C-alpha cells in the first residue's frame, strides 16, 4: 500500500513538473551593438540610432523578422537581415536605423544629463510564451564613434516585463491586463557644455555690462543712462527668446529662465538707481548721488556674479 502511494506521488510530481516545463516561456537570447547616435533634436524631442541587433531562439513562430516591435520609435528601418536556422536554433541578425521619440530634462540646460532609451518587444507573443535574456558578451557600442557635443557616461542593458492595462480586444481574458517581455537599453549622456554656455549666454552678460556702465556716467546725462538701461533690457529679453526657440516647451523654471530672470532684475535695479540718483542731483545733493552710484556699482556687480556662480554650479554639480 505504501509503495502504491509512493509510486502515485512520484507520478503526480513528474506530471506536474512536465506540465510546468511545457508551459514555461521560451527564452530569446538578445544582443546589441550600437554603431552611431546622431541628429539629437531637442525641439522635436527625438534622436536617431543605428545598431546591430541579434536574437537566438528555438520557436520559429516568434518570427522577429516580422513581429519585431520598437515601442518608442517614431520610425525604424531594417537595412539588413539574415537568418540561420541550423543546429536546431534560429539565429537572426539585423541592422536597424531608428528615429526614437524621447523626453528631455532641460531644467539644467546646457549642463543637462539625458537618458536615451531603446527597447524591443515581440508584438505577437506575451511574457507567458517568451522572455528575453541578455547576451552580455563583448562590447555593446563602438567606442570610436563620437557623439558630437556629448559624452557617453553609461550604457546599460536589461530585460523586464512591461504591463499593458488592456486586453487588446481579446475577449478570452478575464481582466484587461497583458504583459510582454522587453529588452531594454539605457544610454546615459552628458553635454560638453562649456563653449555652448558662453555661446548662448554671452549676449545676456554683455547686456548686463552695458546697463552696469550707467553707474559710471554722470547723472546729468540722463538720456545716456536710461537709453543704455532700456536697450540692455530688450537685448536680454531677445537673447532669452532665441535660446527658448531651440528648446522644447517646459512648465518648470529652468536654468535659462533663472539666469535671464536675474539679469533682467539687476538691469531694472540699475535703471531704478539711475532714477534715484537723478533725484539727488536735482535736489543739489551731488556728493550723495556720486556715493550712491559707487556703492550700487559694487553691490550690484558682486551680488550678480555670486548668484550666477551659485546657480551655474548647482546645475553643473547637482544634476
């Protein structure tokens, strides 16, 4: 009797193991080699990536040549594809050019750091049927290609499960929830921004310096003092609009907004100080007017420089 129960238990265990193995998802071993990244367009929130992609699997129904999906791609083109089905496994190698849509973090522009995201899925088989595994051998990008104006800080490859809160019209599913395995690439890049910073903000700083010169013009020359201040104000505003035209819309206050806001405020301070200095001259207080100009010249320049250094350093080292 005991032997019968033992045999029955072994049979049930083997049957359940076989059933579990039968329903376990197939593994698709996947690797990537990036040959170039270019055309990073901040205004349109997109970039172009060229890469080699290879997949090794057993189930011919997966058919990645037809079922490959790149979820975040605006467009993708296969310029080359080859399949080897020898040794009981399918090896698929293809070359892709993808125009990827992404979202940029511009709070610290031009000292920003970005994450470029690339992922693939199989459009026909969910995670119950197949899962990806990383082929981590060798390099994953060409170290000789240069991303103009950027430095590559990290290159990470991983696999995961992406959930969709929909049944895609499949009425056999009890709940509108499906999961697909995905293969993900995360490329961390940081901008080489020293020259770009001066190129973009030089006009703003010149505008401030032109307004700052007003403190060294005698208050009697009221036309010169107010003309320089108002002209500098419009020049700084124009410089901001030029920079904003090359960036995507942002609801938060960025470094560009902060530096231009500080500059506009201090130009306004110089105009206000000039008006008060003129009042002192008309009241016959020449020495007080001159003392006010010298004091404001030192305070305005010192505070303006310190605030710019503070916010630039925070963006540069705190991002």
